[in-house]
């Protein structure tokens, strides 16, 4: 095991198994953690669909991925294919999690392609945004980080079941812990007076975990395993923007997070890659768990483990989604 930024690394890119024949879908795959996650998957043989907002940025990332695979994994089968002039199995799926109808349409587009789905990584997200509403009139952190992935993942569940054994990885954050006790009132999701941008982000990250655990319970009898993770404090564009635009409350909450020295982007992706690819997950039937950097299981607090709250959120999410999709 190596160490980076005072974090013990329990998984590495070299430990990712051969993923030939596996089909993966990564949201927000063109940059940050999503890019490094895609690199880890495609360099080990997976076919990766990159779910991003714009095709131009996805295409730029695809070209860079060819260069990075050839340079960083020169002895891989993927690099050998590039050397022969072949393209890596990467494709684009337009996804705008800010708009629930568009999100559902994106899931339907993936299904129409007739591809299996063995690995779904709900990676995309926003943080520390000023108060605003999504295209559907929902507080934007909750809409993008939770409801968008709720719609997208649920629409793909039958394909994941058909492809099992399969995995769903929900990227959350330890910021869920710093949500004040009175800040997860479902009836106040759209109350602008409740909390700061960081606490609204924390609320959406708690929602990620509540959803992950509720979904894992619904899939308990299947070979579809659902887990959630905290990638760490990672040196990505989103985290830098977040740090540069903090109010006092946000700064105080941010200071409580572990790993004050940022992880590199590649190291930050390792925890979700572990949950998505490690044989340990199937061998030990790991589901409904939470992991922190790097590849370390972490206990959840009582609010995240509250089954009643999980079910309240599920019912609320279904209700809101039904209303918005029927408009």
C-alpha cells in the first residue's frame, strides 16, 4: 500500500481486473473524477459510455483518453489496440441532470442502443452553487445531485438486472455529516432561507446515501449491488471553485472534512473504482455500504441509516418526479 496526502491507498489502477466484455456508464465522465474513473475502466477493457452535457467536451475527453491510455498503460490490451490504429470503446450520451425530462430521455436513449449495463457510476454533481432553481423549479443541488440520478438510475434498473452481476456506485460526500439536525426537512427543499450553499450541498449528499441504501434494500435478492462513496477532498476544478467562493458557514463546515491536503484527481477516483470493479464486492457480497478514501469502509451516522427517512425521501422523490414528468 502507498500513501498520498496522508491517505492510505488500499486500491490501485494496477489492481483493477480485466473488464473485457463489461459495459459501464459514467455520469460527468469528461472531467474531474469522472474522467479518471473512465480512464481506469477503459484502460482495463471496459466499454464506457460517457454521459455528459455537451458532445464537444466529451469528444475532447475521448481524444485525451486515447493519449493517456497509451502513455500511462503502455502494456495494456487497450494500448495495444491504440497502437494498431483502433479506437477505444468509448461513446457519448447527452445528459443534463438539471432537467428531469431530458434525463429520462437520456436513459431511454441508452436503452435503445441495446447495450448491456454492468457498471453504473452516478458521479456527476455540483457544489456550493448560489441559490437557484433547476429547470423543473427545484433547488438546484437537490435536483442535480439527487433527483437527476434518481430518475436516471431507476430508468436503467431493468437493464442492470438483465446484465447482472452488476453494480451501481453513488458518489456522495462526508459533507452529509455536517448537515444541522433541522436542515433535512423534505417540506423545505425549496425554502431559500434554509441554510447556506454548503448545507444545501450536504443535504443533497445525504439524499444520495439515503437513496443508495433504499435502492440496495430493494435489490437485496438480486446480483445488482449498490454502494455509496466519499471520494475525498480532491483537487478538481469543482473543488477549487468551491473553496474560492465559500461563505463563513461553508468555510467552517469545509474545515471539518478529513484529508485537508487534497488528493490528486486520479487518487480521488480510486474509491469509486474499487467499489465498481474490485472482486471483493462480489466475494463478500458488499451492498448498501459506504466507503471513504481509499477503499475503506466507513460507518454511517444515524440519520443516514434511518430507514424511515430513506423511505420518506423515496416517496417524496417519486411524487415530485411523477409531477414534473407529466407536465
